[in-house]
């Protein structure tokens, strides 16, 4: 089986070797996967927008993840107030 649309160029992003590190500070250990679009929002998306969810996952160290969660919660509360959710 050969999937359609497989990248061929060695410089293609999907064929490049990627190092596991925090995308914010560059720390190389103690990282956590961060979903850019939270699951509680994603579940309401149309199916065609949910089938390739690996594109919205980032690696963050525990410190950067904690800061990110703080701002996520602030934005969620703001959206809940704005849209009476």
C-alpha cells in the first residue's frame, strides 16, 4: 500500500527529523503535549475538521504548560461570558 500524496522531497516538513523540545522555551525534558484547540471545543467541529488533529498538538515543558493553562482558562471564561455558555 502506498498512500496518495506522500511527500517526496527530503526537505519536506513531514519527512524532517524533529527534536522533542518545548516550542516556547526550548527545554528538552519534562514536556507535555498541548492541544491548541481544547477537546471541549473540538468535539463541536464538523468531522472534516477533526480528522487530522495532529496538526494542533505542541510540546510544552511543564512550566510553559502551566502558564498556557492559566491563559486558556482566562479565555474560556471570557468566551463563556460573551456567549452565555
